[in-house]
């Protein structure tokens, strides 16, 4: 049973302190949003946006607050966009603010770059602060090359003592680690082109009486940083700027990854409870239980065959599992290379008739007769040397680090290309429909790093290849969800979502944690209420 405690909706108020300063107050929290002219402080002479998160008892008068009154060259400002290879900071000339029932909509404009940033600060009924950002090229000038576009950069007034991280390695991901937070910054990142084993885009900061949690809903390269300053703490995150190179043409826009930030009076357990409330409310069909899975990988990694899988069905039922998930190895390519292993035969998603001579339907029907739902594994980005795309559309493949894929190794298809995404959609839907699958496991085992457009690709190449890839991936999952309204999907090493809806919360990667360390040894037998444990 999916138990959910009903809590009162947290009240929100907004106020205008001045033309350049607005405040949101909820529970014991206050968020100050201030546009300041930094020229008097000799910091680049640009107008920059400051966002300060603290207690509602904090004095809103910024001229008496060291957070705002003194420059800090190491601090990231909010909406700190940079243009071109020289990373010129954007100076905001105009600030428009619209009050919303539960927050503020802030519009910043730059005449120098013909750029507009639309920032939405909204307080969820659970008390979670949700920040959405969109940047738009408003002029008719040449394209603007974005080389830095963070999702958030807050200054915290709480005296933070420790940081809680989710880190690990293959098979032991999302382990809970605590480190002391000092003036030396903590930098979490992924440069693998995906969220991998080492870190998740999630951090918790623990003060004496308060806990702050921040998470980033993004699947590509990202970074998050935390640092203590004189009496304050700086917290920032977004798409990793070391690899971002995204051109905006006139009237084009880029939606940045959603940031969710939570400040609560209490420990990490209390913060996790609030995050659970938020994620249950926002994830598709939040009242639906996340079912207990039997995954074929654990007893039978590699090439599963129908005889052994049929033997596992009654075992899964006896273990009171609810979904039987057929993991990797069930497939081959349209024109199979006998020298390829199950690891490399990806991309066409054709059933291997040597393993399943009667198709996958024989196993899925056995599961249904036993009272189990059927689930199946895919790795849509992985392309075999013998796959259709490799033979017919090599221009759809990523050229990682500017190099074409090795002819004897798996490649990565760029799902930001329309034809590539449509091919993947058709192949995946064919299997899901044939098996009446209710669950999909989405894996990604190859580092994409900064990606790269193929030399032979004749379409537009101005977009950042990793950004384009994940925009296409999100669209692909939306299309699968629309075509298959029932299945759930769990993404491995990347993000968690269900097919029922497309929203930012479904793109979060992190595991909601409590104070104690979570062991992944028994992960296949856990029932969870909205948090993935991933292989």
C-alpha cells in the first residue's frame, strides 16, 4: 500500500521591497531576489541577479547585508549567462516581476545581447522551491553562442557544517557520504555525457537546526558546487559549462534544467519526507505503487533463454514480485554478425529467435497467466557495428571527441536527430506492444562525454550536441508514453520517470535518502515510493 501522509498546504506571500528587490516568504523561509548594479563594487560593471535563501527573520534591507554589500569574485550569481568563447557576462538592463499565487515570475532583459531570461520561482504545496529558467534570443542579430547557463545560484544564510553527497561506483551507486563543508569548495560533476556512477546531481547541506537540499533534473553533463564564505554558503548548479556550446538564433529559446531546492527546520529525514511529498504529487500517477521487480539479470546475466526464464516465473511469483523484467541479451540485429556478443548486438531490437524461438510473447503470456506484469530492458542509444543505423545512416551517430566511432565497437546514436528518434520509437513500440509490457528499463552504459555531430550530417549543427541529444531523448520518451499509456519506465544511471507524463520532476536522477546509508545489495527486492535504485 502506498501510504502518504496528508499535510497542510504551506502558505506563500510575496512582497515588493523596491523596484529591484522582491521577496517570497513561506513557512520559516524567505527568498530575496535582487538585481544589483555591481559597478560601485568594481565587479565587472554589470547588473547581476542575486538570490538569497534564508529565514524569514533575515533583514530584507540589502544595503546592510554583507551578502549583497560586498563583492565576492568566487560567487556565482543567478542568471549568470556567458556569451561566446570569451565568456562575456550578460548584464541585465531591465527587470520585470509578476506576482503569482505561489511565487514570482521574473523577466530579465539585456539590450547588448538581445537576450531575455524568464525565471519562475514557485513554492510547491509541499514547501519545495521550484526554479525554472528559459533564455530567449529576442533580436534579429547573428546567433548568440551560450557558453554558460546555470539553472540556479543561491546564497544561503544558514551556517552550514556538512554536505551530504550521493556517490559510488558500478554496482554500488548512490551511496550516502558526508563531508565537512569549509571554504574549500565542493564540486560535483559529470562529464560523461550522462549521470554516471560517481555522483548524482543532488546535494544536502546540514546546519545545526536546518537542512537544505538541492537537485537538478538533467541527464547530460552537469555540475553542482557548494562553498562556505564569511558567514554564508554559496550553492550553484546547472549544465556543465566546460562543455556547453549552444547557439541561439533569433527567436529561439533554450529551456534549462529544473532546479528544486528545499530548506526545512530539521534533519535530513524531515527534508526527505518533504521531497517524497513533492515527488509523489508531481510524478505521473503519484498514488500508484512502484511495483516489486524480479530482474533476470541477477540470476542470469547475459543471454537469457526462454526455458530458463520460464523457470524463473513461478519463483518470481513465490517471492511476491509484481513485475518480471527481462534484462539485457534477448535481442540481435537485423543482419546479425556471428562474431558479435550480446553486449554489442544492440540497436535494431530484433528478438533473437535462437533464445526465444516463439518470440517474447511466450514469456510475457506466461507472466500474465502467473499474475505478473511483464517488463523489458532497452539501451536505445547503443548501436551495434552490424545494426541498421550503422550500415545505412552513420551520419546519425555521435562523433565523440570529434572522431567517428570505431568500426568494431558500439556507437551512440544522436536522438536529437529526427530520423534517428523515429527509428528508435518504431522499434521500441513494436516490442512493447507485442509483449503488452507494463514496465521498461532504460539503460545507458557508454560515455558520450561532449558528444559531437557527425561530419556527414547535413542538418543544423549549431545546437550543443549533448543538449540536442537529451531534448530528443525526452521527446522520445514522451512519444512512447503517449503510445503506451500503461507502462512504467525506470532509467538506469540516468534518471527516473514513468511513461504517464512528461515533466521536469520525471527527469530527476537522484535517490531520495534518509540519514542511514542505503545498501544496493538487496535492491531488486525493495519496494520504493518514488526513488530508483539503479543497476
